[in-house]
């Protein structure tokens, strides 16, 4: 008899076009493969209903987010949380006594409204959310967005106490695990990020481009893209920046650079093609939060990586990338790596290290904890 589980997602986890939903989608797939019957609850605000989710879930429920103004003016509850309050979600979760995983602090508003008696409650922490929003505040230049991020960070820091009510927390990186364990004790367990693992990887010894990908509607990624355009401008290296979102500011900067181009990501296949072309993936970030799923994707599907300390520190993956923290270092490491071939031995050693983050093991750990 299969074990049954509610999973509440902050967004429709398909298409898998940014970090957070990568973790959700592949977590669902791995739990399904281990015979967990999943009742999926998702907040839909643009992606529409996705038929593929029915392949892995017994039932899929869709909910609309609350009106923006109504959610924004609450003095205590963060917008990302309040906008995901829904009475139908409460009713559907209470139809039976299956355990519940709330994916992201975002989805936990219902815990402020009711008790789920005789149901185990778990939260998948994707970030230390108030630190993540503090980082967005620091990197944002738009006055209104900057003000929003500042207020959201303040609310999230206070709201995080909701975790006192839950039976367990699934942290996503060693850094987060240290934080949550110090605050909430043994109820916090490290479950590495779920991600795509290719059956095989056949890459030539060398690629042709320097590659960066990220959601360019997010201020942190916009800053990273600008940083990289400045680094590689007027060099002999071809920098490709890719995103599913076309940011006009970045497009304008690219238009002024002779050796930088933009590629729109419309599908997983588009990203895979770019990974295959890349000799070097460049992954700077300006705040230390979670583990970046694009780091894992690049390690599994492409050749060499250059990242800064914020991207890899306390991830356990430091030995798999070249570290650079300024323009000079990035260019030095770029020259070094273009003189190096991506051999089968490098790939073999990398995959051996990545076994520590095996998604099947992570799914089994969740099952062992809950059931």
C-alpha cells in the first residue's frame, strides 16, 4: 500500500524555468518513483494548468493568488505569504490526515488560520527568506521595489517563528541547515536540492562560449549579468547571456557590446543546447542564500565553471569550480580554462562528488523522516 502525502507548492512547478521550481518538480518525480502517492496543491499565476503533473501526482489542485493590494497592506504577514492564503486549500488539506509538506515559507499562511490536528506538518525551506529579501533590497535600484523588499525582509524575519508550529524543516544547503538547526534544533534536517541528473553526458573536449543564465526579472541576476558584460566587453571571449525573461536594461547593455549576445530560453532543450556550447559557465552572485540550482545544473550538464565565494561557499562543491571574486580573477580563470580540455576523467571525478547530492537518496530521507 503506497504512502500518501500532501505537497503545497508556491508556484506551478512546470515548466522548470527557475531554481525554486526545479527543486519542487524533481522532488515530486523522485517521491513518485519511490511509490509515494502525492496530492499536489499549487498556486497558479501565469503558467496555467500543466498536464505533465498528473503523471506523477494522484490529484492536482490549482489556486489563484490573492489580489496584490489586499496582500501588500498587511502590517505583519509578508506579501509572499499573505497572497497565498486560500480557504479552499485549507479544506482540501483537511479532507484526510495525510502529512503535509509546505514548499517554501511562502505557502504557510494557512498555518496562521487553523490547526491541522493529527497531521504531520513539514516545511521545505528554500532560503533563509528574510536574508534573501535583504539581499534583494541591497541590490535593487528601483525606489518602489527597494522599499518593498526592505519591508518584506522585516516581516519575514518576524514571521519565520511560524516554524515553531511544524514537525520538521527540510533545509536546502549546509549553510541553511546550520541556521535552522541553531534556531529550531533537531526538527531541522538537511535535504540537498533536487535537480535533473542526466543518464549520460557526451560533451566534446572544448566548448566555444562563456555562458551565464538566470531569471532576468530578479534584481540579483540583473546585477550579475551587468557585472559579466563589463568583464568580457572588449575581450576575445564570446559571452552569451540567456533567460526566459527579456530584460530591456540588459538587452540595451548587450547591444553596446561587440562580443556579448542574448538567447531567449523557451524550453529545457534551449538551455541544454547552450550548456553543450559552453566551455565555461560563469556564475557570480552577490548574496549567500540557499544553493543555486543553476550551479547544480551547470555541473551536471556542462563543462567548466567559474563562480564567486557567495555562490559556492558552504555548499560542499567548492572543489568543482574555479573561484573568482573580481574582474581580474574572472579573466585570469577564463584564460586558464580555455587552455584546458574537459576530459572524461574530469567528468568522472565530478560525478563521483555529485553522488553526495543524489536526488533518490534525498527523497528516501524525506520518506524515512515523515513515515
